[in-house]
């Protein structure tokens, strides 16, 4: 019987090692390939063997817990690039889920032992187990079956809890602040403390005879597992709430950026339209005036004056609006972005000749401005990084549009340095800026704006050219249609 228990415990420990490797590997980047669960099994078994008897002693409980956490931390540090705040959460939550699973399963299923013995005694009384040998065999089988169910319950509860955390914790590369770490760590720490408390008080002595606490207070058979399961749920739903908070904060940041962009466009639109109208009028009048002066100065000694007037005329040509798409907001945006970009990259080529917006377009101008603004900002940033790495490289941005039926397709192509970080389960490339919370939301804003018009966004890379495509229905937004 002793050997059977050892075999079951060995299988459970091996399973725990696989669960730990799956759990850490879902969050952390490995240092070396290969399976190291055997090392975990050896260390875990050593902890059990080295733990002195006396579960009621708080020093034994605290020491065993500290040693287990040290082992998990050492394994994470040795086999993973684990110097991240999330590693603390992974280590503490794994140990908490392991302890909660073990205590919940043991307390719930321990009650089965007495029922099994009652059934065996009843069978003996009915003459079903006539000999002492058959009685002993029945007891061994019953206890072994109960132990098997108990270990299976521990394994299943641990596995599905870890899997739920891996699924809910979607932003695995998110840099956790101290406050956020404390938020998701607290439920796991509370679970650990509850389990350590149970270990200390679970076994009591009455007249020198060890007795389980719930034998003295039978209601605890239900109360303690309920507390443990609530603690487990607080860990799982704490992670889910944390991820929802990240999404809400990102949406909030995105809305702030959108509002700032819209406000900026609206502020510039009227002013730039007034300036461009004045420039066009001034240019028309000045060209006529310069033509008259040039004819009058065509005589002797007028060469220097003509050269000056020609230079002035060329200066007026530079006042011509570079981009004309038929949309004031887009024209203003592209001209503004271009002039900002050429200050750092004088040789930047920005072509929008194929960007033609249809007459009577139903898509709001500021929504188009948000899409193009974010796309051009990303393209300029990519070109800037390319020029920093390769000063002689060709930096360009090409903007075009295509209409198919009631679908409007906007395309932005730009050169870049060829480095694009895409991670598993991530929809967009990972930003390489230090402040990841405030940056890397441009593509998110583009997609959310396109979805207002039942559209979508896609990107691809060809050689060292990044190609962004946005498709939208040329219709009013759904909320605008509902209002009308």
C-alpha cells in the first residue's frame, strides 16, 4: 500500500513539473531548450522528505513555504529570462494554486475514506467479504481508489486554473508597474496565507491523539473548501479584471489621442483654408505684377532687377499647396505632416498623387484624417529610423486610394529598416519605444476608426516596404444612421 501511494505521489509531482513548465513558458522567454521537469520533481521530493514532522508548528509551515518559493524562483531564473515583475506573480500564483488545489481536494475527498470503510463494513456484515484476507484487500482497494481520486482532483484543479490564467492574461509582454503587480499579487498571497494557516491548525491534539479539525467541527468540511475555492476564483478573476483594465486604459488613451487629433485638425483646418485662399489670391496678383515689371525692365541695366524678380517668382511657386486631394482636412494634414518631416529628412519623398477622394463621400473628414494621420505618423517614424541606421537609404511614403463600389480602400506604403517584431497571439507589431503604454496605439486607432464604417485594416511587408491597407464602406456611420 505504501508503494502505491508513493507511485501516485510521484505521478502527481511529475504532472506538477509539466504544469510549471507550461505556465512559465507561456509568459517568459526561455534561456535554453529542453525539459527540466525532472529537476523540479527531484527538488520537490527533497522538500517533502526534508520537512520535519509537526504540521502544527508554524516554523515548519513557514520554512516549507519559503523553500518552495525559492525553488520556483531559482528554476525561473535559471531556465528563463525571468527578471521581470510578472515573474513574482507567476511564482507566487503557481504555489498558491498548488496549495489551494491540494487542500481543497484533500478536505473534500477525505470524507470519502469514512464512507468507503462504512461500505466495506456493511458488505462484511452482509457476508460479502467472508474472509479476513478479502476484507483486507477491499480496504486496500478502497483506500487506494480514494487516494487516486484525490490526486486526480488536485491535478485537474491545478491544470485548469493555470490554463485559465494563461488564457485570461492576454497582454503577456505588458510591463507591470508596482501598483499593478500588487493588485494581481494580493489574491495569490492571501491564498498562500490561508493554506499555511490550515497547515498549522488542521491537526489538533486531544489527549495526545492527533485529530483533524473538521472531525471536531464537521461544518468545516464545507466551509474550508468554500473559502479555498473563493480564494482560487479571486486569483483567476483578478487576472481577468487586470486584463480588462489594460484594455480600458488603452481604449481611453486611444480616445484621448483621437480627440487631440480631431481637435488639432479642426483648429488647423479653417486657419489653413484661409491662409491658402489668401496665398492663391496673392500669387495670382503678384504674378501679374511681376510680369508687368519684367516687361518694363527689359531695357539696358535691367538684368539685375529681372534676376531678382525671377527669384521672387520662384519663391512664390513654393507657396503652392503640395497636396491636393479635394478634401481640405486631408490636404491640411498631409501638408502639415510633410513639412514637419522634411525638417529632419530633407530628401524624404512623399507622394499622394493617387490619393483621390470621391465626391459626396459619406465618411467623415476627421475620420479619414485620423486614419491618415496615424498611418503617416507611423510611416514618418519608420523612415526616420531607416535614415538613422542608413543615412543614404531611400526614404519614401506613398499614399493612394481605390474605390470599388461603395468600398473605399486607403493604402499607405513606406520604406523601413526591415525590422518588424511580431509576437504570437499579438495582432499588431510590438512598438520598440520605451513607453509602451503611451505608444504603439496608432494601428489600434486606425482599426477602431475603420470599424465605424464596417471596415477593417490589414498590413503586410514586401522586401523592406511596409504596406498598410484600410478598407471602409463609403456610408454613414452606424451611430449617425441611428440618430437620423
